[in-house]
């Protein structure tokens, strides 16, 4: 199946070809391709809860939006990037920033750091970025993983990003309050409790557990 970018960098959608299933909900007609979250190995991955949208039980906005905890964490990482890292050296991306690996893989990042020497001005346009991030941050799994072939989604996406050239992939899992860090130079991917200091880049650290406690935010297990 031929696929195109799901979204432009500007946030506008670009629909993959070959998926045509307009379905009427209680409020609007929803095309199946508009519910694609990512394309992995040529297969569209839909937002978790997409079947409820097709059944008219939810609107697209109800499944595509981030939870308050998720966007607070994105803001936390963006604050560290902007305040502590060299803006002359790096670009800082958020809002499901799209990355085009090849014609079969279009992924996204909740937050990312790009080297300006790699993501040069001539590569910034209305399409997905086609160069690797220095660091990619992913907060929870937003894709529907009900199909057996998608159960290994986190590991598969992480491996593809590392093979593409991303130096570090950071996963935040809010349900278990854990952080997974995968680096190209490491022998193993590490998963640990989020109440500890961990390096983001260039010696700058983050500690999610401490930050949430400082803000008075309690996360139930």
C-alpha cells in the first residue's frame, strides 16, 4: 500500500492513500485515514479508540488529544530544552512532530531535539522531517495495539529510530511511572522508576517524579 505523511509539520493532515472508509458518527462523517497515527512497515497504525469513533461513540478529538498529564510532561521537557540547551545548536520540536524514515515508515515524536547541523534550513518545509533527531521523547503509546502484530510496537519503533540515526530514544510510561532509555552507544535499553535524575542531553537532566511532586501532581498507579 502506498503511504504518505499523515500530518504536515504545520499540524495539517495529509491522508495516506488506499484507505477509504467514510463512516458516519453521531456528529460527522469520519474517514478512516484521518484516524491514522503512524505508518510502520507500510501498515497504518490508528489512534487508540478509533473503533469507537467509527461506531459513533466518540469524536476524533476525544481520541487524538493528549491527557493533561501527557501535555504537562511535554511542557516539562520543552522547558528544559529551551532553558538549558544551546538554541544556536539545536531545534526543539513538539506536537507529534512527524519524521519520514522511508516510503514505508512515517512516525512522530511527542518532543525531540534536532541538531541544526543536521536539520539545516533547506530541509525545513511543509513536509515531515527526513533526518534523525538527536533525542526523541515519547510519552505513552497512543496507537491502537489490539492486533497481535503490533504488540511489539515500542521496541520496533525504538529500533527503527535508532537505526535511522537517532542517538537516544526516551519513553515515558505514565501508567507504570517508568522511563525507558535506549541509546545507540549502549549495550542494553534501560527501564527504571521515574523518581531519579536522568540525562536528557549535554549533561542536562530530568527527574519526572520530583518535578510532579514539586507541582503537587499525584499520579495513581
